[in-house]
């Protein structure tokens, strides 16, 4: 998850209410404050019980190695494969390819 949300746009935010989300953010990120992700997570938690937030202690902005170092990400994806397949289908339909 990346980007931002308008705190008053709960309708749009709650469109994700049935989608499992696992977000990560480094506590030492000097490009985007962890408070932004905390704010988004708090907004999503109002309507989404399936959100998981992992704070990566002393990690900065570059966390792209998580896929190599945290095999539990793959377990989580497999446990949520119904949603992953739905998302891939939506993305493919949207752009015409994947």
C-alpha cells in the first residue's frame, strides 16, 4: 500500500472493507513518515477488520527485500488467494494485460 487518503472520504476507503490488506512501513523512513501509514491504517480499520500493519523497526524507505526475507508474506498471500485472484482479474480487465 502506498499513497495517501483523504480522511473524510470514508466511502472510498470503505470500498476496501472486504479486501485483506497487509501493509509495512519502516520506522526510520525519512521520505514518508510512518505517521502517514498509521493514519491510513486507522482510517481503514474503521471499516476493515482484515488489515494487518507491520512496523519495521529501524528500517528506512527501501523495504523491497521483504519478499526475500519474510516467507510469511507468501503464506499470507496464499491464505488470501481468493482476493489476490480477484485483484489480478480486476487489474487485467482495467488495463487489458498483466
